[in-house]
């Protein structure tokens, strides 16, 4: 390798912009094993402290995309639009959003992942549907998108391998929070999946990785700016995560709730955030730029069964059992329930949503490390939001299989603050950033 790695690290450490061709060599060398882990660690720390220009971050993202396979969906002439969430608790929106947007004639190519830490993963939820396969090959993926209009699959071994390797290094070098590195990680996978239009759902609050509006705003701006530099149309909505999204937290129970929402029922907050994200997807892709018309079109599809029919078509295409639509017993949820009563009356002042997510994982619904096994039958039912008035006998339900019950109950009990004074409801959409 002709690239002088120590000199590149020195220049980045001093705040210089690294040319695109050098970043390409650096990433290729890292993936091929020619660049040592300690060298890439030093580079990541330099980026953490010095940041990157939009052009530099775009060049890094391109290098990551070029490190492995990408999906070429140019033969599909319809608008290809996707949504990415930065991670939250109870966030099952992809399961509703993908078929809903597909009813409008758009194509939704989603490459999703598993949950890690306090947030849930889309693939873990889909694992609770009998027969569902997320490991379909590229040809099948493309055929399904052409025929059905949506697909949700997992990453293959050679899909943006640079991101897998870089993320592992960021995780052990305390550089996960770097905005340019977060943007490059997210956008490399989304662009490689073949999307042309991307709406970012940037979660903000105690249950999100971005806990403050300032940090969420910085990430949203970075994603839009870098995405634009990559010649993609990107916009971002900062959405509420100081309370769980919807009512159910887990896997099979979240799929049940998603189907309820596709039947025109379910919790109002999850429906509203889904519709707003879909409205932005339609606007960005040029399908429906009038907000009122877009809302009417989407809500009609939820209420008249059109979105549910598309969901069924999608699930069947990937091997899932369509009977789950009407027979929720096939989406196996443990029958063991623990009612955790509030013990006092008052108003919910605030919720530590991260702690509630960790409590669900303690029951087995998620993983705190990659090797953990997920129990898709357990979770938490929390029908309460900040500002709700509760009584001493009101409760949150812990769905369990005996694992971690006492510890999880203590976490949830400590995560919710109840006071005597009423507090304002939280806005579901905090801010919007448009390309």
C-alpha cells in the first residue's frame, strides 16, 4: 500500500481535509486487512475530535459503499424511497410504513438490522412471524420490489462490509457518537440498498441515542447535507422519544400492534408519526406534494384495508404465514403477565424510556451484546404517555417467561416519575429538515 497512514492520521488530527482518493485507499486497506486496527482507531478518534466537512464525509460514505455489494435497482422505474430510524423504544413503524407507502406506487427497499442496546430491531420483530425470511438474494429482492413494491431484508456478509468493521471499531474506541461517522454508517447502507429518496426519523429523548434537541438537530442536518452531497434527496424529521412509541415494546407483541394499526386501529401516536413520515416520503419522491392530499390518501389506505392487503402480500412473498393477520395466536406472546401498579395517583411527569427499553431486554426481548438470544414472546405493555393522569391501581404489564422479572420491574418502577401537577403533552414531531 502506497498510502502513508501515519501521515494521513496526523493531517486529520490537525484538522485537515483528507482527499477522497486517500479515504478510498484507507477504507479498502482496512477491509482487506492491510490497515491495522490501531491505525483505524487513531483515525476514528481524529475524526471524532476534528469532524469532517460534508464533502469529506460524503467521500468516506462512497468509499464504504464501494467496499462490497450494492443493489442495482435501476431497472425498476418507479420512485425508490426509504425511511431510516436512528433507534427507539417501541419503534415498529417500518412494519406499517413499508406496505403503506407501497400502496401509492412507490418502491420501498429496506435493508434492516437487529436490535442492540436498549433499542429494538426490525429483523427481531419479523422473526416472530412464522416462516418469514429476511435472507433473500438480490435477484429475489429485486423481483419482489417490482411485483409487491416493498421488501425488508437483512444485510448479507458482503453488503457494505466496511460499515460492519468500522462500527465494531467505533464501539470499542468511544467514537460511536461522532456525527460524520454516524451519517456515513447510515447513508452507506441506505444508498447501497438502491434508494433514491430517504426520510430520516431522528429520534430525540431519553429513549434515543440523541437525547437532546441540539444533538438530534446536528445529526439531522448532517444526514441531509451529506445525503445531498451524495446526490440523493434526503430530509429528516426529529420525533419524540421521551415516551415509548405506541403501547407495545418487544417483538411479537409489536407485530400484533402493527397489524392493528394496518387495520385502522391501534395507538394514535404511532399512527400519526407513521403518517407524517409517509407524507414526507411521498413529498420527497414527487408522488404527492400537497400535504393534505397525501394525508387523506394514506389514512384512507389504513382505514379501508388497502395497506393491510399490501402487508399481507409482502409477508407472503417472503415466506411468512398470512394467517397471522387474523389469528394473533400465531404471533406467539407469553401468557405470563405481571401487573406493575403505580401505587399512587397523579400525573406522569417524565419517563426514562431508555430504562424501560433495558427492562424489556432484561425480560429477554432484546440484547445488550451481540451474542444474546432474543425471546420474541416477551415484552412490556405501556399504554401511558407523559401528561396522562393515573391512579394508584393503574399498571404497566410485563410480559415474561420468568427471566429477569424482579430486576425489570424495579427498572420500570424507577423509570416513571408521577407528580401532583399536570404537565403538557409532548409534541410527536419536534422539527423538520428538508433537502
